[in-house]
């Protein structure tokens, strides 16, 4: 008998289940070893160790940096408050993106709500646990990145850094409640299927919203900018929101060690979560019922499908099939778009300055290779029915090459205008981009071909968790080729370093290649 | 030309313990053969090796005279495999799926298009031609997978639990199709837990246990075999149904 046993069906018991599922979802189920029938779940030990090493390394880096800096002032300047608030706003937008993703999963993808709702546990308790689970996972994710800075402050004897943890938890509660309400409202107003699509797009956009809006704003006319700024400032001033005591700067005050502000943020988050669960759990149940009872949309068959001529040849049908599957997978597309969106800062900077074309070439090289890496993973590893392909009389080698082609062609198509534009500006720039991006794409394809393991599309975002080495090699390859591009255009003699990195990635992948037999 | 559709010799596959243990099996062309056995007996492993999805540890597999390991393309060209979990793409529409399968088997597009329309019409899926398969019921998915298995007009069809999840009308359709295929000279090998199906449809039945073929023959031959091995039964009491034969032959010693 266990020393401590939770009452079955209780809040804590259900929360432990939720917490366990959070970890199981971090990796694919796999056999413990070749002869074993037992399955291991969640993130593999190698992945956990790597995360621990990275986390400790981040602590060390933060400590090194912060030990040379003066301690935070207990009464910061107004400018510091504004800067800190801006950073917190950015963090909050990323949190909202993460919370939206998790609420979609909680509502539509976990698939255990039917079981839970058919049990005698109250729906209120189920909703409480689901929302708490989202809050905990958001806190855990962001604490991983932010805790090194906070902990380093604490190690340096600056106890007021603890307030940042209160802000983190308070913000996580607030965004989780907002994300859940947003998802449920979408279900109510636009239906389950569209919610799935729209919520993923919102999730992708919210992560980059602040950056994108700031960049768009910087591209409007100066006079419009000034009008908007002065209008906003006068509004804030009229409502006394620009004073240091304004509630707008409450989170920033908490980060600078004001315990009352920290507690206020935390308690506000707690109250919002409580209100959400207290008054919207019926709404939640209806949302789940709608999700579960979504009827198959019967589309009257047109003659178009019957009349359309079939494509011929193994290569072409594989290309078409892969592209159809990608274009119809909204979640996947939104995640790929997100990957691209996070790369946008680079492009805004280089294009705005106009002269940093070598940076454009390196950035585009990196982007192209990363995109191919993602597409190759989706097309090769996340094949829906590998058995069908193995049953076919086509050799697997041919099928895999066709799949690689399906991943590489769209990226080449996307890169070609940039190559042509650069050739027009300076032929050497265009050639350099063509050479480095194609080289990197070829290497990335081979690395994935040799190291890919079967997985499913919904693991796309977490594909690195079970495959740490391939992800590291892919990253090394992308960075190396971007480095080659930059070096060729600036300091040519250092290009060998990039070439060595790319070669190393390829050689290691070759030695670690998976035996397909 | 070989008269044997499938020949397995000393086929072995070990997953910690032998899943298939030196299995010898021969199925003639134009035969409907049912492979029966308790759960975990090695039926699916055997079929997956025949379909080229698993590599045997030892032994040979001849499909319509072609060695599967030496010449997989020729062996697979005339073979269709339909597992109990349909091999479908959720985000494809029925015609797109059939177009893809036909392309994999190198079927001429004009022929594949006509054949796809015929199959979907016959399986009552034409009216769902513009829907994604992710919204299909289990039975509809099974029927679409069957259409995929038939689009390249295979000579040998291997089916693992083909009637799972089908309603009575769809099950009848599938059974009729398999019998028609055999009547036209084709070969069908199927596994099923519905012993009545094997009893009514199969010309020969093989019973597999612990990866070994423990009995094989027509229903009458199996009855006779069961009578002989039934030492504990009352004298004169004959084993009547396939279910009784199956239970008697597979019961623990």
C-alpha cells in the first residue's frame, strides 16, 4: 500500500492524471529495447538530460552576465518601467499563443473528455482541472526560459526577484483563462471545425502579434505615426495612466521587487481563473458536447471529382498527394507559418537598412534550409500510412526520393524570386544564395532521410523531443550553410568553418543512419 | 506458370518469442483460404510478412511464382493487402486516394479513373466523392480501403479481419465480391474471428497456433481430424461446427 494515496475522483487525483498526460505527450511511445514488448512514454532520458544541461547552462550564463551588472533599483526610472512592461507584454503574447494551443488540445484533441464527462465527477471539477492543467503547462514552459534569470538574481542575493515568479504565475492564469474563453466563444459562434482552424491561426499570430504590429506601424507615414502616438498619449494622460502609480506598470513594479504589485497580479490571475471556471463551466460542457457531436459534413458529390483526369506516374502522384495533405492540414500550416513569422525580424531589419544584403542571403539560406527540414520531417517521418507504401511494388528508395522532391520543390519555388532579385542587384549575391541554399537543402534532406523515424503529424511541434540528435544536426547544418553564405560575402577566409560544420553534420548523420531492415 | 498463389516455406519471425515458427503453407490459385487462430497466434504477423511489411528472420515467401525477397516488385504487383485498420489518408478525398494507390501500382490513369468510378459506385461511396475520408464512418473507410485494394486488379487478395466494423449490407457486399473474385480465378486469403464466415466461404481452412500450422483442410477434413483427436469425447458424438472444431484443436493440452 502506498504511504500517500489520493482519493480517486478528487481534484488532486484528476490533476495528477492531467500532469502525467502532459509528460506523456512530450514524446512518442517507443519500445524500451529491440526485444522488449514494454513501451516507454514521454520524453526519452537523453532528451531530459539535454534539457537539464541546457537549463543549467542558461543559469550559468545568466549568473555570469548579471554578476557584472548593478543590482536592480528598487525604485526604477519610468523608462525602465516602460521597457520592462514591453518585455512582459511580449512574453504574454507568447503565453497566449501557447495557452491557445493547449486549450485546443484540451477541448478537441486529447479525446478523453467523453470519458471524463460520462463519469460521476462533476463537470465543474473537470473544467477546473483542465484549466489548471493549462496554467501549469504554460508556467512550466515559460519558467524554463525565464527561471535562469530570476534564479541568478536570487543567487546574487537580490531576493526581490521572487516577485517575477508571482508575475509569471499571475500572467499564466490570466492568459489561460482568456485562451479557454476565446476557444469556447469561437466554438459557440463559428462551430467546432472552423474554431480548430481559426484558433490555430490566432495562436500562430498572437506569438508574433506585437512584433508584426510594431513593424507595420513603422512602415506607415510619419505624420500618421505622430497622430496615433500623440492621440494615445493624450488618452493615457487624461486617464492618469502615464503616472508611475498607474496599474499599467503593476507587473513591471512586481518584477522590480514590489511585493504588493506581485501579489496583486497573482491574486488577480487567481480571481479571473476562479470566475472563469465558476461561471463558464456550463459553456465548457456545451463546447465539449458540440466538439464530440460534430456531425460529418455531407457535401453533395459534384461531377468535378469524377471528371478530373488522374495524374500519371509514381513521382507525380506522390508529389500531388503530399502537397494536398500539407495544404489541408491547417495546424501544420499554422506552425510552419509561425516558424516563418519568427524569422521575420531579420528580414525587417535587413530590408529596412537596405545595405545588409549579405545578411539577407545568410538569413534566406537559413530560412530555406529550416523550412525544408520541417517539410521533409512531415513528409517522410509523419507519413500517415507507411504500410501502404511498403505494400506497393515501387522500391522504397524511389518513393523516398519522390517525397524529398515534394518537400524541396515548394521551398525552391519560394526562394527563386529572392535569388532572381539578388542576381539583379548583384550576380554574386544571387549565385551565393542559390549555391548555399541548395547545398544546405540537399544536406538537410539527407540528414532527415538517414535519421527519420516514424511519427505522426501532430507531433510536428514537439518533433525534437524524441529526436534530439537529428534536430541538433539539422540546426548545425542550417547555421553552417548560413555561415558559409555570410562568410563568402564578407570575410571569405572563414567560409571553411561553415563548410566544416555542414560536413560534420552530414558525416555524423551518415554514421547514425537508421537501419531500415 | 505456377499454379500456387502463395507458398511459405519454413517462415520464421521472432519477437522475443517465436511469433511465426517454421511455418509451411501453400495456397492454390483460385482458392479462398481462411487462416484462423486464437489471438496472438501469428496470423497478422504472417500476413504482414507476405505483404512485404515485415522481413522474415528465415524462410521463403513465393507470391504467384515470384520470390518476395528477391523480386519484391513482381511479387507485389499482383498482390493486395487489406489490414483490419484501413490504410487511408484522412485529408484525401476518395478519388484522390484511389488516384494515389493506382499511381503506386503504375496503373494507366485513364483505366484507373474509370475503375475508381466503378468501384465507388458499386461500394455506394460515389455520393461522398467530395468529402474528406476523415469524416467517414468505420464501414465507409473499410469499403474505401477495399476499393484501393481492388483498383489495380490484383490476382491475390490478402485480408486481415475484413468484416470488422461493417454493417450487414456492407459485409454481404464484401463477401460477394471475394466470392466473385475467386469464381473468376483469383485467390483470396483472409483471417477472421467470425468462424461462420470461414465455414461458409472458405474452400480450405488453416488453423495456426503459437506460430505453427496445427491443422489444415476443408471443413469436413477438419471435423474428421477433430473427431480423431477428441479422445475425451463421448463415443459416437461428432464435432459439428467449425467453432467446435476450432476450440477443440486449439484448446490447451
